[in-house]
C-alpha cells in the first residue's frame, strides 16, 4: 500500500510508520505539523526512498489535498494531545479534531482515496461508570471536548463514507501507551519524579481505573481488523480487558525508576480534571471474535512502556 499517516511524527503514527516500512511493498507519506510530533521519532527513515515527510497542517485543505495524491490508505492519528487544555481553549478540539478530520476526508474524496483507519477513543461513550460499553452503546454523551471531537470526527467519516463510496475502520482505543509517548499519566509521572524524586503530585484521588494498552497491541488490532472486515464503516473497541488505578501506575513508575520513600500528594476528588472520566470499561466481544487479543495486560503494558520511556532520550529530553 501507499499509506498516508497523519500525526506520523507523533506517538502512534511514528510507531505505525516503523511497522509499515518493514514491508518492502509499502510506501509511506508522513503528514505532521510537529505541534507534538518529534523529528527524532522518524529521522531514521528520511533517506528511505519509500518514505516521504511532509510538514503540513490538516487545517490547510489545499495542502492536504496536494499531499495525499497517489495514496490509497489513510491512517488518521493526528489530534489534540492535551485533553485538559480545552478548559481554557474550548475550540481547540473542534479545530484539531473535527475540522481537521473533515479536511482530511474531503481531500480523500477529491483524490479518490477510498480507505481510512481512524484513532478514536473511549471518550465518545461519556461517563457511564462500570458499564462495559459495546460498540452499539448509546446515547453517546461525551464529558470533554476531546471526547466530543472524537465523536464528531467519527460522524463526519461515516457520513462521507456513505455518501461517496469510501470505507472506514474506526477504533475506540483504551489509553494507548508505549515508547514514543508524548503525554499520558506514566509519562507525566516520570517527568515529575525526575524533577523531585521525593514527592509525586497525583491528580484526583488516585482511584481512577482504566485500561492501558501497549501501542504494539494497537497496531496489531488496526492491521488485523482492517484486513478481516469489509463493512462500509467498521467500529471496534480495542483494550486489554483489565484495568489499573492511577495510584498503581505511580507504584509501577517508582519501582522502575528505582526510587524509595516517595510521598504521594493527591489533589482530591474522583476526577483528574474537568471532563475526565474516572472509570472506563470496554466490551471486547466484537474484536475478540476476529481472533484479536492483547499480548500485554494493563500492568504489563505500563511496565513495558515505562522501561522504554526511561531508555528513550528523545522522550526524556523533550
């Protein structure tokens, strides 16, 4: 395939690029505005004739339209990486999520590019406590602008696919973690503890409980599901099937960093920030029927990703 990867210098996008470039039949076009992406994640591919980097913004429709020419499969990972920032910039996710996705799919339509895989998330389900949400769950009432933008982008992709004979694979991921993280609770804890190894500030009460999935499992799911399913719009939950609390994540980080006697300080309340969903549960029956299952549990994925981040100078020096 000739793949077009938005956010391709970011966390999931760069890891997908690493995976796809291994196949000599694949060509890759990275499209990234580098608001959070890092050149260090992709520079090893720069001299590969099957790799092309385009510095561009999805809000620039003419640029996207030109960049996507000749591609046949789109992997859409670009998004606002700072969920809490919407509290002070309420249109951020509208621009970087909804409008950016419209421009991308419109550029696909104008260039007759028919297939897209989209990285959505659990935020579309809203705050439903311990309910294990299947893909057909509703009503969908997001509690954050990030979740709303993911749901809006899903709707735009669905509409244009039905109107213009395109095809989509929409993935509602748990919290994705791994070596090239640019944000997230484990990433934040490492940075805080490097500044002060005696004290760790934890947002909320530390009991927030979610699934954390390693990016390697995410890539496996994307590639397997897009190969094995063929509906107009294919929607799949992807998670580990188990859960871990924020305090337990802090314990893992401290153990991997070899620290002792760290004092936890909690900001209090059940949520880390306004719009945070403290408990997320997924129903995974649909993806399991295709034969997919995560290789790593949430704790195993966290331990692996923390080890990887601690050994990654690009992550720690950013």
